[in-house]
C-alpha cells in the first residue's frame, strides 16, 4: 500500500486495444485493477462483471478528478461513445484524451518537449503544458511506421527473403519458406511480434536501421530542433540501448523511456497533489 497525504480522490485509466488499467487514489491509499478494453469497438460488449467493478468503486468514492486516456479517442464520436458508458456507470466528470496525450505527458510532464511512441506503430509528438501541439508520423503500416516493431518485422522479413537467418529459422520454426508464407498476408500486429520472437538473435543492425529511419524521417526532416526525447512503447523500451546510441549520434538525449505511460502519469498526479 502507498500512503498519500491530503489528496483529492482521483482515478486515471489507460485503455488500449486489449485491456484497460485503472489506478485510483482515495482515502490515502493507491489502488490498481484491470478490466477489458474500452476501445470504442469494445464498448457495446464491455463485460457486465467489469461494469460491476466500476459501479462499486464509484459508490465507494466520489472521484473529483477522472482522466481517461485511450486508443481511438481522437474522434469526437468515439469520445462520446466512451463518455456515455462512463456516465451510465456514475462517472460524469471524465476528461477523455487520446493515448498519444498520455504518452506525451508521461515523457514531458507539463512542460514543452517531444515524445515518441515506439510500439506496434510509431509517432512523434510535440507537447506543451499537457497539450498536444503537433504530431509526425502515425500514418500506419502502409505508409510508414519507421521505428516501430512492425517496421522492424518488415525489415526482418526482407532479410529472410534475401536468404539470411535461414539456420536460425530452421532451428526455431522449421522450413524458412513455410515461415515466410505464414507472414505473407499477416496483419501488422503479428509482423510486429517478430521483434519479440527474434529477441535473442543477432539482429541489432536491423534495429539500428529501423531507428535510423525513424530519426531521418521523423526528426531530421520534420523536427530538427529536437535535443531531448522521451519514448513510450515496449519496442522502444526493449531496444533502449540501441535507441540511446543512435539518438546520441545526432546529438539528441534520450531522457526517459517507458513501456507504458501510466506509471509516470500516476507519479505526476501524486507529486502535483502533494506539492
């Protein structure tokens, strides 16, 4: 249990495509639990058991601050859909923002700065005072996503087609041709999974190529003024050593790196309330 002093009751939710993590502060105690995803496509089928958890929590505490960050929240129609469900559960004061804003605040606090999301996809954000000022990238797998796990998978498959990593594939997965056929029409999430599947292989140069492409397309061309960068995302976190070295080559400091933004959002909330 974490003890918190003289604080409002607050709750922060971080919702992705597969689940939602909720953290709340109430009665000098910090609580955390999981529910199904509140991505807009999942709202109609959000489980009754999870609705029960939230109703119980709402009946127990009167939350003065509610911050909800989620995938798909850039569209007004999607924010309205989620707000209607939260209202039904008794949360009438939720501030709803995109997961990109969550990443930006986690990396930049409430100051001016830059943050990158390097997960399944990639995007570069400029933040100021907790607001999203501009974004570069986020065009999806067909048009870009350099620096992401998906783009790494794309680079890796190109190498396999060129005849590389044949022994490793035969040892781990069997016939290389069957391996390639399995990924021929695979969705971006499955291709992104190759970053984890090959984590113990000698693939550091592919990761470096991936990060260099991100730097050249997202930073050097679009945002050459960047001197410090925070990063959110499991891919960026898992190759943070390579990421740091490649950023240093262009005189950029990697000042923060997280797998998800939630822990730092909570730390900031506690700091602001107790200051």
